[in-house]
């Protein structure tokens, strides 16, 4: 596995944003839409390719340095584009940052929705809770097992725990809607529990998930390699029983 600071260059060749065929299809689609609307044609594929390189470089930069420490100049250098091309495509630093989440997040949200749909079909309460937990955890923890997407897992963990994240609006806009859906599923599962109890349960699961997403090797180091969050299925086999046990009964007074 390449060091974090080098991964920006290492992953440009992988199809994490758009392939050449996808770029062409996207450009043709946008041209048709603009033609109907009477607007200008979409940019050529070379511009879309440059945009993808910027996103890949920015993802690595933000994941390693955080939003405040990230440098637009370093992003341009890693993407091998002129610095002026960044505001051309994204306007601002925040625009680049948000574009990463807008590109990555829909698949995660969709996986969670699909997982919750499966959970609703389960009548056994214990099994249903396990399926809800899997719907919540699997899409995010799976990023640890995908080298080309692990950076986004680190980036999302940073954003969730950043005191200034609310100002950027990414978590409220992109992830709060599906979070409310998960909470509604827990309320349906536990109608006898208080609102506070259910929200504490949800936040506990999120806290565990974020910790494992943000891990940079400490867990494997302390366990001498026995426990490694990059092994997603092994991680789930240990985490889910612990969470199920902890969430099985509400705390006194709730």
C-alpha cells in the first residue's frame, strides 16, 4: 500500500471518477440537454479528464491534510494542470471539496437505502437490527478494503469529526436525510423506546464506524496485525455482535 501522501498520483489511472467512455457518454448527454435548452455545448473530453484528475488529486490532498491544511497549488501540481484550471472548473476551494462528496456519496447513500429496504422485510427483531446495522456500516467500512476509495473513507471521517464541517453543509445536505431514515427504522423497531435513547443508539454506531474509518494503522499495530480494519468482513464479524449486545436493551430511564 503506498503512503498516504503519495496516493494522489498512484490512483489517477484507476476508474474512480469517469472512464473515457463514460466521459464521452456524459459529454454527449450534456450536449443533447444543452441543445434542447438552447445553451452551449458541453466541454470536450480532455476538459472532463482534467476535471477528474483534479478531483483525484484533491481527494488525496484533503484526506491527508484536512480542509484547512489542503493547498490548491499542491492539488494543481499533483493533477498536472495549471493552477488557474481549478477555479475554472470548481470556482473555489470549497467547490472542489464539495464536488468530491457529490461524486462519491450517491453510491453510499443508495447502498444504505437498499440495505434498509431489505431490513424492512425481516420480521425477527434481532435479525432486523443486524440488517439495519449492516446497511449503516457496510457501505462505509467497505471503503477500507478498496485501495482506490480508501482516501474517501478517511476524508469522510475527517469531515464528520471536524468542528467546522457544519459551515460547509456537506453532512447536513448529503448525509442527514439518510441518517433520518435510519433513525426512523430504529424508531419503528423500538416503538417503546424514547427519542433520546434511539438517537444515542444511532450516534454510538456512527462513532464506532468513524473511528474505524479514520484508523491509520494503530489498531493493527496494537494487535500485532491480528485486527485490521482493511479486512472488512472480519471487522464486521467482530463489530456487529458487540453493537447488537450493546443495543439490545435500552438504558434504565430511557
